[in-house]
C-alpha cells in the first residue's frame, strides 16, 4: 500500500526545499566546525556522523510534516463536521 503522506513529503515538499539565507549561514558555521575537528577524527568519521545526522534529520522532518498534515486535516474536519476525537497511538 502506498503511503500518501510520505509520497507528498518526498515528491513535493522535500524534493523542492530550498535553503533560506539563515539556514545557509548556520550550515556554513557547521562546516567550519567540521573543518576544525577533521584533523582530530578524520574525514571518514565526519562522513559517517554527517550521514547519520542526515538520516535522522530526514525522519524527524517527515514526522513533523506528518503531524502538521494531520493537524491541518483535523482542523478542516472540525470546521465541517464538528470536533474530531484525537487518535491515540
């Protein structure tokens, strides 16, 4: 079964994301820090850490996207049919 929310996130939201100037500034600062620790831990370890952080960030962002989508859908339903009981996980 296709996960519609994941498809929306990957194909429309995540794929079209563009960095803001604020984000780019923070990324540049982080890059400078990685350059400072490179002699201590090596590029291979930096690559592993960054890959792990990237995976975690992707999943965290998707979870928040999913929660925001559900909240938006609940608000729309409430406008049309009244209060919607929250789903307990």
